[in-house]
C-alpha cells in the first residue's frame, strides 16, 4: 500500500527573523491517515531521513531593489544531535514512563491505541507554540511558528492558515512526579529533547529537557586514575622524546602530573543545564537564497522527525529603496519536506 511521504507547508511572516518548527511525524500522520511514530514501542528513537526544499516566491515587497545577487533569505536548519546521548536519553524516558505505569497500576490494555509510544517537542520554544493547524496567525505573532501540511500553499497569505490540513488530535506525552518538598503533592510535566527544565524538584516540573535529565541521572567517574609510571631503559638508544623513558627523578614526577590531566576526560562537554553542548539544537544545514536563486534543497537526518528552521534576512531587510529597516508586507516561504524513510537510531 502506497503512502504519502511529502509535506508541503508555508510560512507567512513580516519579520526579518522567523523561527519555524516542524513535527514531521505529526504531519505525515495527517496525510497517510495513520499514526507515524517518533519512538518505537521499545523506546528506540526513530530517525526521519528528509529531503527539504525551501522556496521564496520571487515577488519582492514594494520599493525593493531587485538586484539579482541580493540576498532575500538565509536559513539555518537544526535538529537534535544524532548520537548515543540522544538515543539513551529517549530510552531512559521510555523506561521511566513504563515504570510509572507499573507503579500506578495502569495495565497495557487500558492504554489508548495512540498512547503506546512517546511524543515530544524539540525544545521549550517549540513546546510554547500550541499545535493547532486551524489557528489564524496574526502578522504580529509570526515570529515563532509551526509548519503544518497544507493543500494550497499559494492561498496561505497574510497569516491566514485556512489551507492547512486539520488532521486529528496530536497529544504530546506527559509524565508525573512527586514534589520533593511535599510527598503528598505531584506535578505533571511535558518533555522536550533539548534545553533545560522548567520548574523545580521542590515545587514540581512543568517541563523537562530529556537529554539534560539523562545527563543528570547518568553516573560518571569523578576521580582521575593512572598507572604508576616507570620502565626499563635497557636497549633504548633512540634520542627521540617519544622513546625516552624518564629516570627516577624530577622528570618522572612531572610526567605523573601530566598523565593525571591528559586524556582522562572525554573530548566532549559533560555539563548539565540548558547551556551544555549536548542540550543544544544542533545546526545541520545552512542555505542562502538570492533574487537569482530562490530555491535550496538539502538532506537532513532528524531524530524523532523534529526540525527547527531559523529564517533570517527575509527579503533582505534594510535593502529597500526607502531605507527602512523593515516593512509590513507579509511574505511567504514555501517548505517542502520529503521523507525518504525512517530507521531506528
């Protein structure tokens, strides 16, 4: 049975800087009329292999200088890091959810058909945008948007979202925890992959960064260790420092200090909190559109099918003939996402 694998959506904005988020699994579920998963039933995150095409229709605002080499749009595409940390974090969230269900006495038979697997947002910024394809986005509120599948992108203008496909209900997963300051109180929280938490363990969380939570839970070796240095100098005649074994003197003591600090720590950031490297959305593609080249295509591997697209310099803000730094005319950007396949991370 054939399935739809192409999402066409449109962004309407009058801002020179617009951040756009897309949940590919949600949009494909509308088109195929089936549930596309972010995570397998065993808790393994799914990676969506996407070919993305961004097009800026070549209709410049009034008074725009139509130079063929003028930049009309730059963009950076990001997603969660495609590595073991993202995979393990999602797995830990899955098993935490399973443990919570067992402790609460919730049987598998009572779980809704579409609640067997987890659904998350990419970041707190994405979570803050309600998933609502039917909402009308006013021009003043288009700084942050979601990209929805639509059936007529050319009719979607001036914030009118009427051409978006309505779809059904797309609920994001919630978990519950006991507040540390009150054993009789609990709080429910949503999950996003990157960034820090919202709330506190004392008063309860309202949202958590899954990778950050994993890093906080993961046990690491905090003390350095090394083998006692020393060796036999017999038959060592090469003068290279790479072959010279230190004698029992100050040089050996110095080398002990070196080995205690050398290559004993991983070559990546282990810090927790929203600013840690692993908690950031990873940039995976950059593109630049001009009046002569108004389209760009690129391929992205997106864990859980979650994408962030940061559009900047829309229609070359500051380059219109009037000298104004912005204008009120709403411009459209058409985004086409073709899913080439999915695989377990």
